[in-house]
């Protein structure tokens, strides 16, 4: 299905076409090459799958790992395949055409000088500060996805790690420890400044990747930082080069999980269980003595993780009877009954996100109606789908909680209000669905 773009002057697509699972722009002069570009990129995707499979087999052998990684990362065809993936997740008006994907893959050598422009956005933290979120271009994102794939072939998360899984899995493991093993003493340990604590030198020595891949892709040392993506004076100005591994990189979370998977406890303490999600560690024990002993051993083990210099902090200690927060939930035992419900901070974040997505969609629908613009209508439906999928994902992620019916009604109201008021049809929804709108199971992870 082709969607005709709005007829606005200068650098506007003449149309959008759907291929490789998402819509891409077609600019003036590109139509005659479109079929050839589709074939070129289809071959690149097929080649990447084969080379990745071969590289993964070689990657398991220590002596061949870096050589196999270098061979994979140097491939322009593999880079193009991953840029397509990164491109699909970008907003419709910020995507590259197929011709641009091919051209950009030739412009940058990801192992020599990955100096694609990148920006920094400040994200408020719960403690009142800000964290630096890095916004990379499609080439860097493609290279980061290549590293992610290679790293996942190099190790397996240990049993207490749940970051790749979900909040639900982590909390259900905690509930099992409480109910079946009687572990009622609780503590939370956090790695302070986890991503900024990674160091290039340590990662070069530890990661099964070529030195250039660590420097250019993992650390983004040559990224062309162009500053915060907000006007100066509104929010704090950050340093132009983020420290450690950049938050927002497609590879950073995998590097962090890889590092935690190497956690080595010198001894194990009977009567205790550890649950890890991202940089949060929860300890459950059957006595205060076992809790303190496990926490001390765990903090020593965290200090020895590979890839940097890590410092942990003890955020809380308590009991199930008095209640404790865990990954956006409040868990407590009342009158012998274990209860789990979302924290106020979790619900506040949910409301803020839903309101923001709702107003973005409504604004686009109003603009589309005022301008009689088919493309704006299409973008509005995609914005509506992001809201709908976010709500469905959050409800799925926290289905194990004692949810107030008002929460479901509140989310349903936002979705039904848009559906009915703007007459959104099933055909429009089907046509607008692509990778950029997300999936219901892609949301609802860690909401502190």
C-alpha cells in the first residue's frame, strides 16, 4: 500500500511505501531506483542472517571470537540489515529512505570513525536530578544492534538475572521465595551510576569484541555530539561527551547484563535468594544474620564485576511484614495475606505517559482534519496505536498486582475516546501498524 505524502515544498517525500515491515519515504528521483534498492537490501538482510549464524558459532570459541566479530562488524551488508531495523523504530517523519540507508552505510566505517551526529536529552530522575539519554542516528543504532547480537551469543544470563525477561518474572520469583521458602527479611542494593562506571580500557580487556568495536560502537568515543536536544537555559547543560557507556545506546543494556552475569559470590549463604533486574539487586533471607551476610558478600562481588569500577549502595532493609518497594510495586503481608500493588510513583508515571501520548495523538488528529491531510491522519493513527499498545503492555506487565478497576477504566477511556471521537477504523489501524508503534509486551518493564 502506497501512502501519498503531503504536497509541501523542499525535501519532502513524494510518497511512503511499506517494505521490510515498515513505511519508508521515497524522495524525488528515487522512484526509478526503488525496486533495485529493495532487492539490494533484501539480499543484505538474507546475507546478514547467514553471517550472524556463522559468526555466533565461531564466537563461542575464545580464540576465534574477536576475529569472527570483526568480520561481521566490517560487513556493509550486515550494517544495512541492522540499519533497516533501527530505521523501522524511528518516527515516520524521521525515517531514511532505502536509498539513504544504502548511502549512509557507505559513508561511515563503524570500526574506524563512527562520527554520526548524536544528541543528548535530559531525563528527570526520581531523586530530583537528571540522567543523560543519548539519541543516536540510524547508522550508530544499526552498529549497536550488531554488537548486541554478538554479545548475546557470547554468554547466558545467570539464573538470578531477569533484565532480559520482565518485571513480572522478577517479582514472581521474589514472591515464591517469600511464600514457599519463608524468606521474610528483605534488602535492596543498587549499583550507583551503573552505566557511567564502565571504562573503555576495562571493557577492551574484558569484552570478546575487537578494540575498535568497543571504542567506536560501545563507548561511542567519536560520536559527533551536538549537545542537549532542548533549548539552553530550560534544563541543565551536560558535558558534550557522556561518561561510561551511553544510556540510550542499543548495546549498553546488553553490556551491563553481560557484566552482571559475571558476578562471582565467594561463598553462598544458606537461607537467602538474590533477584537482579538491571542495576537493582534484591536479597531475601530467612534471618537478619543471613540477610546482612549475603548483602556484604554481594556488595563485594559487585565491586569485582568486569568492565569498570562499580560502587553499590544499600538502599533499604526491611521485612515483608512492614512492606517494601520492588520494581514499581509495593509488596507487603497483611493479616497473613501477601499483597502486591503498583507504587504511587509507578501510577504517576503511567498517568503522565498516557496523558502525553493521548494529547500527541489528539493534536495530530486535529491537525489532519484542519489541513485535510492524509499523511497527518496516518501519523495520528500511529500515535494512537502507541498509546493503545502502551496501555495494553502496562496492564499485562502488572496483571499480577491487585489493580484498582479504576486504573483499567482510566486507560480504556483514553483509548475509546480517541477511537470514537476521531472515527478510527480497523482498516486504518491495520495499515498503520509497523515496528514504530511498539507491541503490547514491549512496555511495562521497570517503572520505579
